[in-house]
C-alpha cells in the first residue's frame, strides 16, 4: 500500500478517533507516520454501514422529497457491496429509530445536520472530523456517533473523540444558536439497544478545549514521553514500540526480588503489568509473520504453513455421489438448535427478550469465577459465607 499524500497525512495526523492515543502518548502520532495505513475489512464494513445509515437519515430528515424508488436506487449499489449483510439493514434501522425518537421528543423543532465536516483546528493543529449526525434544539446540541463495530463497547462518558467533534460542532453552530449543553451520544446497535450518552456544559467543553491545545501542539511536533496503556491497542507502532515492550519485559524485575516467593502485593503488581500482554504478543507475532513472509529475517523464527483443513469441492455433488453409493442421506446432515446469541441475532433484541427471556425460556446462569481488575463494573464475589446473612 502506498503512503498517502503529504497533505492528507498532515490532516489525518491528530484525528479525533485516535485522540485517546495522542492525548495520552504525545509522540505516538508522528511515530505512526512511519507505518503504512492498513484498512481492515472491519473498517470497510463500518464505512458501508455508515453510508447506508446516512442515506436513511437523509431520506427522513433532509431529503424528505426523495421517493422510495430514488431511495432504492441509491441503496442498491450499497447492498451489492461484498461486505453487505442483512443485519446491516436492521442495525442502521435501529440507529434511525433512535435518532427519530430523540427528535420526536423535542419541544422545539430541531436542526439536523448529517455527515457534517467538523473543524476543530483552533484547538488541534489541522484537526477535523466528520460528525455522523448533529442535532440542535433549544439550548441543547446532540453530537451523535454511530459505531458499527461490536468488538469493543464504546462509552460516550468523557470520550475525547466526542468532545473534539463537539468542539468542531460548536465552531460551526455556536454563533448561530445559543447552545449551552452538549450531549455526546454513541449509538452501537450491534451491542446494545441503548445509546451511551454524556453531557457537558459549553463552558466546561471550551475549558477542556483550551487544555487540549497544549497537548495537541506537543503531539503535532512529536514531542513528549511515550506512555503505554490501553490506548496502544490500535496504534500502528504497537508491535515495534519500545516503550510498550519495556512495559512487559519489565516483568523480569520480579525474578530478581527477594525473598524467593512473591507476596500477594507483588502478585497484584504482576497481574497489573501483565494486562494487555496477550494483545502485545499477538501484535508482535503478526508483525514477525508479515516480515518473514516478505522474506525478511526475524532471528530464530520462520513462516510455515499452518494446519490445513479439508473442505468439499462441491458439496451438492459430493452428497449426491455418497447417496448413489448407498449412504443414507439422513447421515449427512445435522440439525442443530440455534444458541441463544444466534437466535437473538436472527430475531431482534426486543423480540428475543419478549419471547424468550421474559417468558423464562432463556435464563442466564452465572459464569465461572474469573479474575478482573478492581475497576471492573461487576460486583466482587467470594466463597466465604456472608455471616450477616445468618443474622438476618
Ligand atoms: S504503542 Fe503505545 S506507547 Fe508506543 S507509541 Fe503507540 S500509543 Fe505510544
């Protein structure tokens, strides 16, 4: 893949979507420039879902004269995309429904902008992004972002990407409307029927913007310390970054500690350091495989063929042949009931809840005890009997 043109790279350098990274690790954006852009199929799938969602929102809000035939004509090439799946229609419908419900509940006629370019360059050098949907009603502005991924749940709470979009939206509409409260809304229909919403006052948002300026200037120049953390997950340098490697190789320190056995405090510290270790090793392995396949040497390692699997060349013909040879057709197929998650995917979340959960046909059992960091939202459990229950 070729490098993007310089201007393009400069514009993309401090992106809103990458802000949790460059805000925490200021030199990361310049370091990432050394790596090519790789567009994953997930990203292309997300883009397609956004195009479908945009069309639906436009038809409802801004191009209400669009006929059904015109709408279908525009939708057709999107549906012909190899990444299109039926569920994309369902999820973009849920997104439209959410936005509709929001605006229908508004006392004052809302202003709606779809796929709006948002310029926040007065805070972040060359910073801009695209807001999926901006709604203004009275003194409130809603900055809505559709997330089509389902791998990571995205919260709107204190989300820097959303706040940068909000700054861009204030820049676009702050002079035209008396906006006092800004709502960040993340809609992730493949994960939840509910949106994640956070609200910030105009003053607090602008103060945050001023704080960001100093960090963004540093990030634009590639200055500051490398700071590894959760934000490394989508960094292009994640496999080769020394700071990230040091975070894990520093586990060796524990081997030098006295006495011979670690105490529980040290065990906690090992687990703390080891968080994200799997992810790091995975990214290093992916990098090394790519390099060895390119013919580059990674000392001590080589690329080999993985274990292959058998597959039918033509399943219909194969089964026809088997039956012609006296094999009972019933032997060739298995009828497996859908698991609850698969059934939920086939029905809607709402329908699944009504027909299966509310009726008691599907119940949720507790999972096996597992270790989680202290900040995890789940309640801590223990096998020690709760004596307070006896007194009750
Ligand atoms: S991998 Fe992490 S520490 Fe290294 S540059 Fe990227 S964000 Fe910074």
